[in-house]
């Protein structure tokens, strides 16, 4: 009998899967490795879920609305668009996958470093992917993106793992010249000064993806969405699973999106904490820190002697692990290997991070 991997599609048998950040099951970790929100979601979310489940969960017998229609309306209103400009997914990973299904043949493009799921999704669909590298300045390589022959290009803004955001003017420059679909992945846009939504009405080749996993504190609920021209949304709906989001996810997302007041308070708090520590580590330690517009900080730790580099970052990462502080380290590329990415936590969590850096630096 042939083995399953011999029967599988050859490109799947050879695939390197995406590695998600660790989700530890033991207690006691300060968990700042996957850019989740450190604060709970709006209290309206739990209320709405309780109402839907009721005494005995009888509503759960029934399939959800296949188009997430009510949620599409809420998202459209939020952005001043029509429901025909919105598609909902099981997290933004799901909508990114739909975009790949529709457009990424024979290939796609993305900037590097950015979200490492894009090349995996493209590889699953047997496409090729062209990476356009940033340099250390992290300035957007507009000319190179504009000249890309790929039918779809993924741009993350604010970018991950740097937190650097690209201005609407820069994005517009790409949109004017690039001849494919430009996906601007705005997973972190609520923490940024500006976003690309106002460009949608003028550029039918612009697609924006958003998630409720970060600013809305609902990573466990799995809701993301696409904003795009109605024609693009129609194409995405053709390749979507018919029930791609659950009843409870739709209910939770609607409750969250209708509580803008609650979320503006926690988003402001996260931005204040972020800006405080960026300045603090620059001033106190003399370290290089990118100007983040996301809910994480990409920092290049230096020893007390002033040494930086991959070995230093790895040592700091291991020291953090030993002290049960979970952050993210990306060793596989020169542009990221000297840095740690730290999700912005509560004040107490950030104090632990700050003290851990000080303790590490003393002995490094
Ligand atoms: N885009 C970017 C840039 C991200 O960092 C993430 C989270 N890892 C996602 C999309 C996926 O988010 P979701 O939880 O909505 O699938």
C-alpha cells in the first residue's frame, strides 16, 4: 500500500505549514507573543452570547445565517459602505485564504518581512510567490510593488512584525500604478493614525482586510472581514464555505462592533502604553525601536556593553522564556533576527517585561 504522503498532492506533501505563536496550557505565563488584546471584550459580547444560548442552547440546533448578513450590515455602516462591499470570514486568515483562492494564480506578491501566512496560503493553492524585501529603514518599496506582474499583492499596514505603518499617500501611489489586486491587511489599523478605507471608493483594485482578533479582544471568536468593490465580494462569496462563521461568532461580533465607545477607551490605553515603552527603552537603554502603530513593539535589545545582533536577541528571548514571559522571536531573516516582538500588555505585564529586560541586561 502506498503511504498517505505518497498519495497526497506532491506540493502538499512538500508543504511547510504556518507556525502559529505558542498558546501555553500551563498557568503563570505573561503571554505577549500573539498580539492578543490584554483587556476583555465589551461586556455586551458576553450578554449577547448568553441571550443567544438561552436556558438550553436550543438556537444552536439551527445553522447560522450563511452570509453573516446582519454582521455585513453592521460592518458596512461602521465604514460608511454598503453591505455589497463586505464579506465576513472565520478570522481574517479565512478571508486571506479566499483572496488567494480567487486571485493567486499563477502567483502572488508580498513584502518581506510581513505576515508569514501569505506564502503558505499561496503554496497550498500551488501558486508561486514573489517577495519584495524591505531594507532596515522599512520604507515602502513603491516602485517595485507597482512593477510586480503578480495578479494579487499582499501589503500589511501597520506591518508585522515591525509595527511600521504606510501612509494613505504611499498606498495610493501603489494603487495608481500596480495592475493587480492590492490587499492591504489592516489587522492592526485601529492602533494606527490613518487607514486606507477612504481610498476604496476611488480604487476598485484595493481590498482591505480587518480582524476582530486584536483591537476587539475576540481572537477566540474568529471573525475577520474584507472591504472591497462589490464585484470582488461576489467572487469571494463563490469560493467561501457556505457556513464559514458560527451563530455565536456572528452574534459576538455584532455586539462588539456596536460598542465603539468601550473600544476607543481600550485602544487609546494600549497606544499610550506602547508609546511610553518605545520612548522608555530608547531613552533608558539607548536601544533601537521601530515607531510602531500597532499593538506590539519591535525592539532590538543591546547588552550593557552595547552589543546587538542575532545571538544577543536569542539570549534575551531565552532569558524571557526562563522567566515565563512569552514574546516572539523571528530568527530566520537578517532583518528580524536581532529583534524581539512584544505585544503590548496591561501595565502590570509591561512592568514585568521592563524588569526582565533590566535583569537580562545586567548579566548579558
Ligand atoms: N494579518 C496579520 C498581519 C496578522 O498579524 C494576523 C494575526 N496573526 C492576522 C492577519 C490573522 O488574524 P485573524 O485572527 O483574524 O485570523
